[in-house]
C-alpha cells in the first residue's frame, strides 16, 4: 500500500458548520458519480471514515473535522498511487469549495 495522500484545509466555519457542509458535499459527490461509485461512510465523533469502490479499485480514508481545519487522509491503491499528486490537488480543491465562507 502506498503512503496515504494527506490534505489539510483551513476554514473559519467552526466544527459544526464544517461537518454539516462536508456531509452535504459528500452527498452531492455521490450523486454526481452516479451508480459507478459505491461509497460507505461512518461518523464517529468528528471523524468521518469512508470506503469507496472506484473503477474496480478500493479507496479508503479518514476525515477529521476541527474548529479551524479539516484533515483528510486517503489510502490509494497502487492503480491510483501513480497519480497521487493529481488526486491530492483535486481533493484540496473540492474540499475548499465545500468549506468556502458563504
């Protein structure tokens, strides 16, 4: 297993609002990908653990919500590890969009 991709996204929302936006954002992402992605997710306190099947590859990760930042850690299979930098950039961009101050 390759080293996990880690992304930290600062925010000014507070923990409760950040968590709410993440939950809504994950729901939208699932809808965008359609039935091609199978995702399971579980909240334990302020940690969201998730696992997905994407193009036949298993991806898992954790997302910790803090008062001023969200830290995401994603374990990529070797198939995706080759493009880890691109994945990291996309995760950061999508996370920032979810957590933008409105």
